[in-house]
């Protein structure tokens, strides 16, 4: 598991990223009290999807 930082609007948010299988990466973190999990085909894709989801949920 790797700790990364995702910039959501103006805040740096810690996000954990790990490889679930050969082609599935999972990013997990908490934003505004909500646990957010996103999956992607690469570490960067999972992190980007997590950031996008956090922006959507955070308004």
C-alpha cells in the first residue's frame, strides 16, 4: 500500500493506493467525512478517479 496526496480543490488529502490484481488498482481515502474508494487500471488512473469523485461529492 502506498500513501499518496491528492489535491482536491485547494486541499491536499492523503489517499492510500494499492494493487488489487494485475490490472486493478484501488485508491481509498476520506474527504469531508466520507470514505471514497475508486478503482482504475493503473495507480495514476485510480488516483485520478478518486480525485474526481471527491470533487463531485464535495461540491
